[in-house]
C-alpha cells in the first residue's frame, strides 16, 4: 500500500527547500518587499500544486534527474498559487484577515505592499520558468510549460474565474455558472500543474490527454471539497475564516446539493480520476493516492 | 533628417493593430474582465516600450520579417506597462482618478476588477511570450527574452521599485534612494524593451552590452523628464494629475536640483544615449531619434 503521508512529507520538504533556495533572498534595497513575499510563501500550505507537478513527471518518466529539473516549475506553480491567495484576501476582494492560521498579507504589511507582493510572486514565477540557470528541460518543453501555466493562471483561467466570482457575489447563480467559476478559478491551475510535470517528462499526446482529464477531475474534487470544508469546518481547523462563502452569499456545492450529496460527489470525482489512470503503471500510484488524499481532507 | 513623428505614428499603428488582434477578445464568460483590460490597453499611450523593442531589433538586423516576429514581444511589454499603471493608480497606491485623460481603471470598473485587470494583463504578457503560434523567434531567444522581461518587471525591477516608492512617501529621501527607485521602477523595463528586441534580432554580446547602456541611459532621461513634467505641466496636458509627486511628498529631480538644472540633466542623458550608439550604422537612427524624442516631451 502506497504511504501517501510519507510521500507528501518528503515532497513537501523537497519543494520547500527549493523554494527557499530559489526565492529571492531578503536583503538589499528590496528587503521589505521580499520579506512580504516570503511571509506568504512560507506561512504554510499543503504544496499540492508543486507536488502534482512532480508526481505527474515521475508517472511518465523514471529518470531520477527529472525531479530536480522540475523543481523550478513546481516552485513557480506555488508562487502563482500564493500570489492568488494574497490578492483574493485583499479588502477589495474577499477581505479576509486570516490565512493558514496567520494574518493575511495585507493585515501584516498593508494593502499596497500586499498588492505588490502578489505582483512580485506572479512575475517571479515566470522568472523561474525562463531562468537560464536551469538547463534540465529542453527549451521547447520550457516554453510549452510556460504557456500552459500562463494560460491557466490568466484571464481565461484563474484570474478570470476570480473576476466571475467577485461579479457573482450576492446574486443568484446557476449551477452552470458555479461550475465555470470553479473550473477556471481553481481547476485550471491544478490541471496545469499536472500537465507541466508531464510535459517536462516528455509525455506523449495520449499521455498528456489522459493526465489533462485526471487534472480536470481532481480539480473538480478539490473544488467540491473546498466548498464542503467551508461549511463543515471551524475557522481554527481551516486556518482561514470558515463560513466565508455563506457570508459572501457565494454559490457552492453544499448550497445546491446539501452536505451529504456533495460529499458523495467529491468521492465520485476522486474515483473517476483514479479510473482515468487505469492504463498507467505503478509509477502513477502517487497520482492515484493524491486523488484519494484530496477527498480525505473532508473527513 | 529622420522623421521621428512619421516613424512613431507608423509603429504606433502597427503595435496597436497587433495588440487588438492578439489581445483576448471581449466575449464569452469573461467578457467584463476582458473589457476592463482592453479599456486601459486602448485608452491611449505613446507605446514607447514596444516601439523601443522594434527599433532595437531593426537596429541589429535588416531582416524585414523580424518586426512581425517581434510584435508579440512588443505587445507583451505594453501589457506589462499597462498593468503597472492600473496597479499604481489604485487607492492603496497613488490613488489617482485620471490616467491618459480618462478615469483610471478602478474608477471605471471598481477596485477588485482593476486589481484583476492588472493581474490578467501581467499574466497575458507571458502567455504571448510563450504562445506556440509565434514561431518567428528561436526557442532559446524567446526564453532569454522572457527572462529579461520577467527580471526587469519583477521584484528586483519594476515591482520592487514601486514598493520602494510607496515606502518612501512622506519621508526624507537621499538622491541615491531616488536613483534606485527610478532605475528599478521605470528604467529596468525600458532597458528590457531595448534588449528584448536586440535578443530577438540575434545581437552579439557586444551589441547587447551597448544597447543595455543605451537603454539604461534613455531610461534615466525618461525618468528625469517624467519628474519634470509633473512640475511643469497642467493636468490637462499630462492626462493624469499634475503636481502629484509634490502632493505625495515624493523625492524628484526638480526637488533636488530645480527645474533648469533638471532640464539640462535630461538633455545630457539623451545626448549620452546617442553617443553610446556611435559605432552603430544608420539602422540605429530610430533609436537615436527616440532618445531625442523622450527629452523633447519637456518642451
């Protein structure tokens, strides 16, 4: 039986060590700004997106050097995720005071610095993706990864989804609209995390297709679970304000289907993602376990 | 005599047509968000950065197909510049109501959407730089351009400079600090605009070195002139709030040296930039004229 907790702890350490090494260091003219970026980057987090990138790479290629080559990509994904949390928490957006059990970036550093810390992290992601020091991946693969991530993080993906989310607050929303928001705001970057690892590993078009479906499906599970946790957890358990969706009148899975049916839908999505991998060998076990892990969070 | 006005009008049209074609189109789920991005992108602007990119490319290589290949890069530079203006104008930053003679993005679309329009434009720049449809530049050149731009736009460049600028408001600042802010906030992206064109054209290390110095020097001229215009122009002439530096207690060249000396310093920088190009052939005439044009703005 694959030990997911052991696997996650190992990969999380690997990612966090790389983030610490690769991220700008806090000194010189820009010390305060760099400190604000580092604060949100190192305040915690499950590192799901970078780990999905590494796991997808290892699923395709057994080359032991691949993980090292993928680490800058994995770190770029975490920088983008972290920037999105900083901007989402801003007073003009969700206006949250708490994130991962700590004050949000703007509570700690002020609003101007929080906007800039987000801008800096987003830009730094693309700095990492194109940094000439990292020669482990072919140029063509690096460009393809960069485009996959930029597309998923941008206006037709994560940023666009957040705009729809803001726009939808406090009004009736159809289930179709909810699905569009979820898949763009959260799903797109999760799928891009999986794909970027697979592209770096030289995956065939058929493998990339399957992993895209896997990514979309665990992305869906992830979103459903996030909605569920907002209802069923305490603020202390979440590390961010619980019940915030209801407070902002946001459409959610539990609001549409109730808690029990929603829980079942999350489990179905997790199972569907595992079935997508049926033709993959044992090297896909981490991806299978990650799909289970995402839903286990609800229990 | 090189006709700079004719040159600028032609290139501006070329860049704006390309921006209109390449930028996401305003329809579908994300129509409102895309409209907010397009608003700031097409509200005006001299398009100095994209034109510098094209001019630097043409200075190195006579290949007529090069300009077409550089257009996505030129557009990416304008997307990054536009995002930086949107975020700089936010209430938490400079809190400006007017930009290019029109309401700022947050005045028109609200603060949340303005933050997201900026995030979307920044991300879209990297989407353009890595878009597989554009095959005119070698992969290695595209990665080098991407890294040059990301470094200049990020935490050690434009974003870091804006953080320093915010941090310095309302307190005494040394001339050294002012220079650091100017060169990071404004100079870095101007130099990157020049370099990205030169890299795309296959410039030699010696050519890139010279053009880096040219970029740094016109960047300096540009900053000095910006400081000067804030003092000597009306709001109507500027299209943004005049006298805003003094109102925010910002350190500026005129505050340190007075208007006359500052004007002279701008002219010296412009002249120095032209001297850097002395070993370049006639193909550098647009760059020479651009250096003059930047200072002419003060008159």
